[in-house]
């Protein structure tokens, strides 16, 4: 049946913003597989792509502005990717890929934007669909966290990131790109399971001892970058797969988790970091588990990217989530 989405909050995607194959029958790209919410029929799994084009939270946190352009850049890169891993599932009715468009952020405060993102994500989740949110800054995670809480189910969260993002609110009330998981761990109406937060990829040069202590005091699991290198892709996939394996899972992917050689176009780059095969393994494990309820990809900054490298990598991670979903169908 069609997917109900609050269209008043969204800007539809222009035709020219999506690549389409010259031969969609024998060489379809993701741009050929996207459909509108009204075009969904009886598919077993529905993914809803949503863009949040703003960088207000990044600016509040002192990062490099430019992430407002990310949803368009990621969408274009994703639409060009080949679909060998998923096309049969889409054509056979097992998977539908819906592009809901972008949140209309024009002239709105960050708090208004968060409220509207939360409304859309919550609506999508309550229909049994998987929202894939393209930021924007990492503050975009906060409305997804609120949506997870709104389901009244217990859940857990894995943040793949170089930074902990547990900084307090500014002036006690203003969210920013460094605060979403502080908000998650201090909100009074949370249904996050005890010890249900994992940080993967944190870097010694990008996180304070105080923040690590704060996470430890709240039962969070931390896998530092050194440990990630030791574990490798299979070990990291196991970390995600076995993290509270009986409850729904939210994965937040901050693109600055990658070494800047892989992802130069982010709000806060780092010289060292994870490699694409590390993150791909985690994303695919989460999607194949059957319990992934939300995914976001944030902090791409096209203004400082090199040859679209970071946008393409973000798109590849989203496509790997699709691939994991299909592998989990059995």
C-alpha cells in the first residue's frame, strides 16, 4: 500500500537531481529504482530516503559550513550506482526504495527543523519502513532518536564516528552537531536499553578524557580506532551483530569516521580513521540482521570535497545498507 508521509514538510526531488540510466532494462541504476511514496505496493521491505539540507548545528559547534548541500550530492552519487545486488529484489517485490525528498528547511530554526524531521521519521517508522536520513550535521540524529523513543519499544544505538558527540547543549537549551548523544543519554523519556549505546571509531585525538569518563559512567560501549584496526571488518561486523541482538537498532554514520584520504569532504576531517571496508562490514551486518530501524549518514561537506569523493563514499555506504537488507531476506 502507498506510504503516508507529511508532504507539507517536504520538497520533492527535481527530475534533473537524479541520474537515470540510458538502458534501465539491462543496466539499471538506483535512480531508475527510486519510486514515490504513492507508488509503493505490497513490498516486504520499504526503505525511505530523506534529506535534511542544513548545517546550522555544525556552525553552532564551530565546524565548517557546507553540509546543507550534502543530501543533493549524496542523492546524485547514489542514483548513479549500479544495482546488481538489489535489482531482482526490487523487481520481485521484496524491496521498495522510496525517495521522500528533502525537508523544507528554508527560513526555519534548527529546533523547527528537528521537530519536522522527527515527525517524518516517526511516521515512516510507524508504518514499518526503514528511514535512511541524509544530513546535514550530526544534530540530525536527535530527531531520529526522538522517533525511536516514540515507538515505545526498547532499542539500541551504534554511532560510527571519530567524535563522541556528547557535548552539553549550548546555554542549556541549544542543540548542535556535537550534542545528539548527550541528549539521547540524558532525556527523561528514553526507551534506550541500559548499556544500549555503542561508540565505534572514536579517536584519541578527537575525544576528551572527560567525555570518555562520562560515557563509561552511563554504561556506553566504546571501541576506539586502535581497537577497530585490530578487529578488522569481520570483527567490527561482529561488534554490531552482537550488540543487544534482541532489540531494534539505530545506526548513525558520521562520515568523519573515515580517514581524510577516503573522505576529505567532511565538517571535521581527521588524518587517520576507518577504511570503507570496515564501515561497509558494519552497515551490512546491521542491515542483514533484520533489526535495523533507522540509519543516518551525516557530516558530508561538498564545499570542501575532492572530486565528489566523500559524497560517493556516503552513497556507497547507503547502497551497502540496501545490499545488507537483501542478503538478510534469505
